[in-house]
C-alpha cells in the first residue's frame, strides 16, 4: 500500500484478518437492530455527548464531538433523530461532508457508563423551524440541524473504556502534564501577531459568550 512501505507486512484482505482475529460470536452477530427501540431512546435521552463521524465524496473522514445537556438530540420517531448545530468555528466540516456524502456514524456516550450506543445511517442538513425550536437554549434555536435516518443501532462493549480508565479519576493525568491547547493552536496557526495568550483570551470569550 502506497505510503506504508515502512511496515514489513500490511494486511489487505478480510480473510487475513479472520485468520488472525477469528469470527464474531452469535451475540455480536445478532446485536444490531435497524430502529430506535425504547432502550436506544432511553440511552439517547440520557447522553450529553456524542461523536459524529462523516466523510466527503472522496472518503476523506472527519470525527466531530457534539455535546449539550442530556437529551439534546431530538428523537422524532423510531427511525429519525436530529442533532442541533450549535455555534462553532464556521469550518462546518461535518455539515459540508453531509452535503457531499450522507453516510454518518454516531457514538453516544453517558458519563461513567462504559458501554456506548452506536448508530449508523444517512443524514441531511435540515431547517424545519418546528423541530429546531424544540432544541432552543436560552431562547436561541439552532439555525440548522443534522437529521439522521437510522439504519443500524447496537451497543458497543466497555473494553475500550476499561482499558483506558476514562471514568477512573485515579488514572487521570496530573493537571500540570496536560497539553496547553492555547499554545498548540498558536503554534499551528503560525500567525506572527497571534500568541498563546491571545488564543486563550479568544477561547475564553467564545466559551463564555458564544456557546449558543
């Protein structure tokens, strides 16, 4: 594979993977459903956070976090949900990808719960005032929403969270060792008149005044 010549062996066929990793058991093979049942709805209602995965027409991928108060994703029926598009940095990566390629993947997360809910389907960017008004915060309705037509739902096991210790405070890093993201951004943008202090001030203002 072009670009991966540094590796001695690159797997290119599913049969090679199966030989190494095996076949899924009956539970895994049968866990997927094609609609939002009462369990999926309950999970979504209690989830304050999700990861939205999209790709453009050429397959260039993007994964974007979405978060708000639990229940911020509006379930319309057993096949449709809407994610509000809150104010961001106006890059609109996810929105532009959905316009070019409707296939999306979602991972819903509830804090302290190590199993996640995965949903795959097709999306569109919608402007239905009646629906968007139901997701208003502080009197501000989102300008648009990402509507998802559900095609597949299933529970993802807890192993990744258990291995990472994500919800275990004893495994969290010391505050002084956490990356300074303002410095990271300043170094990445490489603008001569933008310092880490400037970035920190801009971020603080955005977080305080432009969440909704």
